[in-house]
């Protein structure tokens, strides 16, 4: 499965795109991994990214944990913190980095604290992309999968973060939200 651009809007000079497909095939300089706090890539988008990068999820988990120790100084990350690993095999597709972020486990609930944690999970990678002087970054719908946060709220929060960030960005020109399935894309489309 490749990717298909569904919608594109301009947000303060940033081209914000809604894309359907496989995030590991989206040609951004960095893709974001919705990870767990220990960077153990056992399921969902984390598993798909780890497999695409290294061919072996255990190997990529080892690389991620080593990077976390070097960049954060401990064996877990908090909401808003990020860990950067190389794109490895994805570099052939133009993806130089994977930026790992962690969102909350909502289990179908939503409140201000969940929103705040999702906000931080999107903001951290955007700030890191700016720091790395990247022009493009692609996100999954962080926490909307197996973590059970309502997709509508995740998408609204994502757009809010991009709007807030757009005034500060100079290198980041393109931000994509890449969603795998058509049904979820249709939900997200209403907010673009």
C-alpha cells in the first residue's frame, strides 16, 4: 500500500496534508512513531515502522533503547519528550529520521489531561524537526489506535498544535497526518 493525498490546507505557511496509506512509504524527511514509553515496538504503527526500518523489530527496539539512553538519560520517555533514531532502510525513500513520541492511553475516555498529553505528543516531534532543520514530517494519529483515544479529538488536537507551531516554524514547510484505513480518513477529513 502506498499513500494517497486526501486533503491539503495552508496553516500559517505550512502545507498541512491528510494522507491515507502506510506512513513508512510517505516521503517526509522524518516520520513520527507513536511509541510506548519504553520504546518497545510490539504492535500497531510502532511495529510497522520498526519492521520497515530494520527488518527486525527486536533489532530496532535495541537501537531505540540505546538512543533513548543517550538522548534522554533513562529507560523511558514522558509525554512531550522525543527520541530520534535513523531511518535506516527507509532512507531509500527519503526518510532520514524516525522521531519517537508517546501519547496517553485513553481507553475510550477523553478529558483535558488526555488532550494535554496528546498535544505534547504532537508538539515534541514538531519542535525536534525544527531543531534538525527538516522541511517535512509525517505523523500517525497518535494514541487513536490501540491506546483508544477518540480519533476526532486526536485530529482536532493535531490541527491545533500545527496552528500554534506555524508561527514559530522556519524550516518545517510540510506536515502530514497519515492514516492507514479509509474509514478513519473519512472521520479526520471533517476537521481539515
